[in-house]
C-alpha cells in the first residue's frame, strides 16, 4: 500500500493525490490518503467528494494521530525537497521513481507526476447542485478570473489589478459576449470589477472566505468545479 498525506489547500491536495494515483498504478499498489482536517483545510474529505474506488481516505484532526505516526515512522518518507530535486517536466525521473518501490509515506503539496484526469474527485450531490445553479448563468463565452490578495504574496506582486483589467478588456474585444467567473478573497476587488464590467461578473456572492471551516472549503470547491465545467 502507498500512503500519501497531501499538504496545503484544496487544489494542492488534489494535485498531490492525483500524482500519487499515478505512482500507485505504476507500482500496482493500493493508495491510502491521510487527509488532515486543519487550519489550511478545515473540512473532511467526504463532505466534499463522493466515495471513490481509486483510493481510501483516513481523516485526521492532528499531526499526532497515532495511526498517521505509525505509517510515517515505519516507512520511507518522501517530501517536498526530494520531489523538487528529482522531478523533470513530466514528474519524478525514472531512475528516482525506481527507488520508491518500497513501503512509502509521501507528505507533499507538490504535483510530482503529470496527470490531468481528475475523475476520481466527484463532488457530493449538494455541491453538484450548487455548481449546476451557478453555471446556469454562464453565457456563450466565459473566462475564470482568480485574484488573490490576502494569502499569497507572490501572486499579489506579480498580478496587479491593472493587468487583470487589461486582459479582461482584451478578451471582450475578441469575444464581445464574454462573461467572467470571478473568485477573489478581496470584496473591494470584486466591487471594482463589477463597476468596470457591469453585467459581466459572475460570482458566488454569499461565499465564505475562511479555509478552516466546512462551508469555506465547500465554496472553494464550488469555484474550482464551476471553472472545470466551463472548460
């Protein structure tokens, strides 16, 4: 059995699990996910996704969970640093991956194998219904816009509001019917974009911006799957 503890927020965890599914398939092993319900992601797995045959899940609420510690200290451990040092554009190198066919415990936020099939992650029926309701207002051409202003300093420095506005205006020039599905943790940014682009902004206006609550993580999943639905 291959064990993975995905770290970080929702998207980071999904990418890490997806990578682990690739490795488990290569090794012909079952996959077990250690899902830590913590301040970064305060929601059990089953509150977000339907059960899957691709892996089993163990929710934990503390890094000192005895079962998690047993797995962690009785297996070879693989973390972010080793993954980054042994990865090319497509994932872990063949030579390094060959050294991992052993009892293994992966704890990472990294995407360590190329895989774009996320079919194992099926939203629960209540979240799926919310996705349907939100995407019903989409038009003929829709673009997802994600503006982070409170939790990611590199994003703040590289992605100015002006740059977003310019890109959105160019999209409208190319596709006059464009609507924008907006996700942002800054309500002032949303108000500004609604003023500049009247009747073009779609968002979950009642969203919970916290990440340590079930409602906040469900709203985060709602955004991601609505964007995927459009793509």
